[in-house]
C-alpha cells in the first residue's frame, strides 16, 4: 500500500444502522458532521420520484424505511 494515496475522500456513502436518531447524534457530535435532512420516513409509492426510485433500487419487497442526509465538515456528503 502506498501511504501517499491516503487518506481518501468520498462524496456519498449509505449505511444501515439499528437506530437512526442515535446514529445521526453520533455523526454530529463525534464526527462533526451536520444534518442536511433529519431522519424522515420513505414509503413505497409510485407517485413520487423518491418512492419510484426506491422501488427501482430495492425492488418490490419493502414498505418503509427511515433516511437522513448528513454532510462532512468540508461540505461533502
């Protein structure tokens, strides 16, 4: 491994967590990230862009999930 290539940055990552509110709190307090969109519920529905996109990505076998969007301190996220 060439250490001159690290650390690397990223522009988008998705993770699954058991408690979204505690996860958001952790990333805010420990990592210094800020909330762009607080935890929100996404419902399987075909009449919204986000609902249809999630059906396209996840298939038909889901009903709802919670999502939040955060950004790192450099504005990437």
